[in-house]
C-alpha cells in the first residue's frame, strides 16, 4: 500500500530537548516536504527536498532542520524546541515537483512543547 | 509569491443542503489546482484537481471548475451528508510545493 508514515503520532516534550520526527514514503517519490498546521493559519511549509541531498527552506524554517540522505526518508529535527513550535506537523511526498502530481500526506504528528 | 485565499469557516449546514466553499488563487503562470479534505485525526487526502483553465474536477459528488478569468476554484456539492464534515483545503502548485489556503471547516448537521 502506498503511504507516507510519520512517527511518533503524538509527542510531549520540554523546552530545549532535541527531538526528531521521522517520515518515510514507499512510493519512490523525489519530492518531500514538511508542513505545520496551526489554527487560522492553514498549512505552512517548513522545508522541502527535491531529491536526495537537496533540501531548501520553506516559508517557516526557523528552529527546524532536515536531512535527505535516502530517497524514502525525510526526518524533521528540532534541535532546541520551544513552546511556539507546538503544532500539528505533516510530512508529504510527491512524485516530483514538475507538472501535476498530487501530494500524499502522512497522518500527522501532534507536538506539544512545554 | 503564490497564494491561495479561501473562505473562512466554520460552515454549518443541514444534511442535503447545497455547499459552496470559495477559493481564489494568485500565482505566476497558471498553476494546477487541488482540493484536499482532512477528516478528524487524519492527514490530508486529495479530493479533486484541475490542471488547466475550464477543467472541472469531480469526486464523491464534489465539483470545482478552474476559472482563469476570475482566478477561482470554488468547491461545490449539491447535497451534503453528515459524513462530509471535515476541513477542506484549497491548494495550488508552485515551484516548491503546494501552497494551501487556511482551510474551511464544514459541519453538517442531521
């Protein structure tokens, strides 16, 4: 089954404690991205990757890091989380960034930073 | 940059009522347009799409037509059901990713 898998689904952590949210897709997609969803703000892109070893900032990259060492994985790293990073996070993948290709989303990770 | 504007919610309707959720976009060139739906506790799922002007996307009774002259892609359904209660996102392709509107929550009451 084609899918995007995020882990964990829920996470409560304390300010400053490094954490990683994993994302994996089994569709051999080139393009992967991370979004955060906040009430009234919709989905905002954090980082994206057009292929292995190619990453770039989205609209709200501050406080986040990513890596793309393998095509299937695109982890989101919060080196020193802060309460304003409390949000619902989604990973998405697309075949590529050219033309009309739909995005497939993971089920989301609800992060709370206290 | 590209942007998508959709009507704010929540939208509350009775079962079998007619639904319209407005969406307009601003982009360089002519992006492909999408509607995604998010059911409670889940990620986003593609509902329908249109790739060029005058295209009509349709799925599960929902429809949207890509209107280049008004830069709009309004979502419509003739008769909503309780099971349609969800958050609906309009989106357009850009160089980097889909750009989304802020989402519209639909609540359908029996």
